C-alpha cells in the first residue's frame, strides 16, 4: 500500500513539474513576444514565435477541455449505471423480503450480484450476499440500503 502511495506521489510531482515548466515556457514566449512588439523589433523570428505560442496554447487548451469532458462523461455514466442498479436491487430485495421462498427473485438477485461486483465495492457485494443468505432479512436489508447510499454519493 505504501509503495502505491509513494509511486503516486512521485508521478504527481513529475506531472506537476512538467505542467509548470510548460506554463513557464508559454509565459516566457508570450512575455518575449510582447517585449519585441513594444520595441518594434518585428522580424520573422517574432512571427514564428507568435505562431508557435498560438498553436501550443490552442492545442493544450483543446486537449485539456477534451480530457475534462471525457472524464466528466465517464463519471456521469457511472453514476447513471450505479443509480439504476441500486434501484433494481432495492426493488428485488423488497420483493425478496415479502416472498423469501420465491426462487425467481433469488436468481434475479444473484444475476444482479455480478453487476454489483463490477460497479460497486466488495462491501456492497458482501452485504447483498448476507441479505440473500440471512433468515432475518430486515437487518441486512437496512445495511444493504445504507451501503448503496454511501456508494452513490
């Protein structure tokens, strides 16, 4: 566990250093361009520098905005899937509490447990399995609902 944290910190430091260096370089290019234009030292190098600065800032902005959009879309889709799965689990567990001998509902809960394993943590799956096996279902139902609430937030 500590090795993963150390690796994460090293990666974060390198990424932040690289990002700051890139922003410093862009700041230098813009600052130098403004100085050259204010002194009327307009040459081919100044035009090339202006184009490079423009292209780099446009590409970085476009890449960053697409990355944020993709990340937010993934989070929204995951939230939708978790919400839908939670509602399905609540419906099935409620029905299973009313009819504990119904094998169709039990099989549906077991089928849904594979989805729970994909989209929720292991604690939620353990709570669902405990609910299915328990004789006093009300206690485990409440625990399962509380676990689902924690996962959705």
